C-alpha cells in the first residue's frame, strides 16, 4: 500500500525546514493534502494546539492516527477537494510522480495565502509537461525554490531514498481588498436606486429547476449556500470597512458604549468563512444522516450508532462522491447493522418481562462453565412502560419509536423495506379501539393495549419470523452453533422444546434462588446484568438448573455437551 500511494514519511528535520519557509507566521488555518501519519506536521511552530490543521489522506487506515493527534480529516482524495478559501497556508509533501499536479491544485483552490511543497527536484528542473511548465512559471512569478540533497537519507528518515528535492514556496494574493472595499463612487451611486432595482436578479429557490436525485440536490443546495455565504461575508466585511471610515458613535466617544467590533481584515474574512462553512457542512451532513435514505431501514439505536460517528463524518467535504461513499459504507456494514438492530429488539423484548423468554442449554461454553441461551416465545410477548393519560389520543414519541423499531426489524427479517400496516399506524388511527380493549391487527403482530398499566401485548402473526430473530441473535451471541457446524439432534430437540421445558426449568430456578446472597435474588437479571463473580455464579446456577431440567425429560446434559462439540460440517471442495 505504501508503494501504491508513494508514501514517504517526512523526516523531522525536513518538516522543520518546510514550516520555516512560510513568511506569514499568522497561521489562521492550515491544510495538509497528503498527510500520511502526520510527520510533516510534527514541527509546527509555537503552541501546537493553537494552529488549526485540516488533513486529507487517501489511505483511510491512517485517519485514526491523524485524529488522535488532534487534526481534522476533511477528505480522502485531494484532487477532488475544492474548499480552499478558508486556508491561510497549505503545507504538502505530495506523491513525487504527481507533484506538479498537486501543487497546481493547491494554487487553484487557495484564495489568499502561502503554499510550501516538497517536490522531486526533477519536477522543477525538467519541465517537459504542460503542468510542470505552468508550475515553473508560477514559481518565477509568485514564489521561490530551494534545492536540497540527502534529506531522505538522514537518521530520522523512515524510508530512505537518494532523490534530490525542491522545497517550493508560493504566495497567492486574492482581490479580497478590492472585493471588500469596492469602488466607493460606484457604491454611492446606488443610493438613488429602488428596492425593486436592487432586488433585480434575485430568484426564489423554488423557481430553480433542480435534478430529481436527492443527493445531487443536497450538494447543489450546499454549493449555492457556500457561494451565497462567501458573498455575505465579503459584503459584511465591506460594510465594516465603511463603518470604520465613518468613525465612532457619540456614545463610544463619550465612553458609554463598548469598542466597535468592525474588524474586516483578510484574517477576519478567512475565520468567518471557515466558521460559516463549517456550520453549512454540519447542516448538510445532518440532512443526509436524517434523510430517508439513511433512516428508513435503521432502528433508533442503529441510527444513534451511526450518528456517534458524526464528528468524523461532518469533517469531510460535502460532495456527491463523499455522500455516496458514506452511504456505501453503511451498505457495506449492513450485515453488522442488521445484527445490531436484531439484538436491540431482542433485548427490548427480554429486558422488562421474564415471561417473554425461555432458556435452553447454549452451544458454546466459556473456559469455566456452560451457559444458557435465550429465545423469545413465539405465541406472545409483553412490553411494559407505555401508560397514557385518559385525555391523550395516542402514545408518546418514545413509545411510537419503539413500535417503529419493532416493525423495521421484522420487515428486515421478512425481506421487506416496511410493513404494509405498521404498528405506528395502528396506534395512531385505531387508538380508541385499543383503549377499549380490542385486539387490532398490523402486518406482523396482533396487538392488545392496557393503557392503565401501560402494557402492550404483541401476538406474532408469523412464528417463522420470530424463529429467524431467535436464530440470528443466538448465533451472534454463540448460544447457537454456526450454520456450517453440525450438532446432535438432542441439542436441537432441547432448543425447539424450550417453551415446553420452561415450567420445569423455573421450578429448578426456585430451588437455586436461595444460593444467591444479598438483594440480587433474580437469577435471570443477574445472569444478564450482574457483575463479575456474581454474574458468573448466576449463569452457572442457570446452567445447573437447565441440566436438571433436561435430565427430567430424558436428555443427558453431558452427552448434549459432548455432541455439541462435534466436528464441523465438511464442505464439498
């Protein structure tokens, strides 16, 4: 991978030399377009934490290291990056084979600031291509170059090479001043214009014909917002300039008002552009995260897990390719996300009501003892905690979210995007019937609601979907064997008959209750949520109770354990 990306970490001595090239030491915001692991940034001057640095790095495996060092990763491919207006400095060690192309890209996106680039000396000396010729002209007109030997052969070089380098410096000056100040006479001549004349050329957003694609629309709107924001910042800077030219207010001169905040320097413009641009990116990425493209298949917990990565996501430039890359990442993790959603719903159902679940002897043991697995009952389960006042015409938002999560997981198990008749719809439009004790049907469940005690009774309409949920969670948590492993018929018999064995199992649990000390006497709860030895002891007692139950029904638990460690299923070659 290093060879593919032409990755040569910058020696510390060269990093210090590159930083020293900058003539403007007021580092508003710095961009490193080929950051690697951040070696070029090690020798940043002064208080390191005070220099804001953004990084772009094509090797995503290096992103965590960059973030740990306090840098924001804003992109993957620098050649696709366009947001350079807010940077005062660009510091780069691009791939030597594409050095000219990368420096020209940096010059293109930078509006006002300095560039320092580490290049192969041949890139400047041997200008056989149009790109190299343009780079040489830029250096002649706007910069300088210093040639250095053996900088990648010193003791601080991670990868050594004899290549001679060119340390190039460029300074680009924008017309910020002209845009901010403008022509005073031209501005004054507009005093006699009407509001209609000033508004000429403005079109409401709704008048614009946009493409049909949601993502392309979002990026189009973002780019329009960035352009309008830039114009607004420059207009604000111009207004501040004029305000200073007019002088202070009487209150300020008399000391009765604070000092005027009318700064409009280039540094102010860059800082203001960056803050507003960051806010727009935040809004744009939030829109994607909360769009139906993302949320339609995700449960609330899965959505929160995706949003937990938002600080990383919102740093990236908001482009069509980055948005599709983000969505592709969700697709690639779809299996992991779906298992997480299934476990969330399984835990929701089993957490609050012990009668919703039954136990069986688990397939995989830890080093100390065998543990029990859980599965949902197929006939009915009860979820408490959803009481409503008599005057309410529906459930709370949290209760509705719980219903949506159940539907999304069962639709997923059914291979569908959503149910034809959702639980949320039933509780919204059939709430009066439910309050009166009627049993109402949705796509995956019949439901009965008891508003005074706040319980909802769910009657699954397809037992196969409940079995799919049980098997998916059971395999993920190693209660059931993987699909390519054969186990004994006795193992599957005790799994299938778990509901039938439940009464006897709970009787054995009653005998074991006295073996736990203190207040945590619920073996079920302690086996799931207890701590260390207490949890381990509870799991062991459950397994002992299950062994006793299996013996009552003619199943040898020792034989079951031996059989369940049988050889893997041999696959045809």
